[in-house]
C-alpha cells in the first residue's frame, strides 16, 4: 500500500485518540502510534482468515491519516482481542478499532449488521437472541433457561433504552424509538465533519 503525503489527514488519528481517550485513557488509545507494521495482528486474526479484513492494513491507514470510517473492513473485526494480546508493541488494537468505529458511528457510517444488532439490543436488551436452543443449552449445563438479564427482568429494558437515548445511540445508528424500526441514515464524509 502506497500512501501519498497528500492523502495524509492529521485530524484522523487525532479524532480516533479524542474519541477513545475519555473511555480508555489517552495513553491506552494512543498506543497505535507504536505500531511498526510487523503483521502479527493480521496473522493472529480469526476474522482475517475468512474475510478480506487485514488488521495491519487498518492500523496503517489510521496511522497515515486515511479515512477508514466508510470502509467495510473496520466492521469485520470480531473484537476477540487476539491481536491485542499478541502484539509485540503492546498496541491496544481492538480498542483502537472500537474508537475508530465510534468515529464512524458519529458520521453515520455504521455497518448494516451492526445497526441491526443495536436495534435488537433496543428491542430486547440482548445482542444475541435467547431462543429455545439457547435455553436448552443453558439448562443442560445447569443454568436457568432464562439468564438474569432483561429476559428475566423486562422492566430494566426501559432503563437500557434510556441509556441508549442518553448516549444518542438511537440517533447515531438510525433507530426510531417510537416505531422501533431502523430508519435510513445518510453517512457524512470526513470533510463535512465538525466538532
């Protein structure tokens, strides 16, 4: 990958750091600047084995100030933390990707499967359904069929929806709280972003 100096936008790595520092701390999220492109992250990535996702390439693009926020690759990370644990430079790769996803979300550039997952959380309080198969597995391993979550305590779901509203998550991913469906969102280009 060749990066021309005219492609570099110094605001992109700064925005990733700004977005992640309040949650994780500046030093933690700033760790991506230690990356020397060894490729260990890509070699350990289970998602990269079955998709075109290349962790190292994503890190390089962020380092080089390239707009990664509208690329599908960023959403292929499963957040398994394999790269994070194996990085010889102690780069907090998974957390950097999550911070970059937050920037993308602010821009309305969230992937459709992630939008649908957010809607499912809004509707049920869970990202993964608790269906009959899950109940059977839980019972077989000695757990209650229904986990002690919003399935067991449905009144907590409104609290969760309140948190999503406080975080402006419904607006960012396009959930209409009244109709409880996804609405169309128009992604914003990097050049149109303003804080």
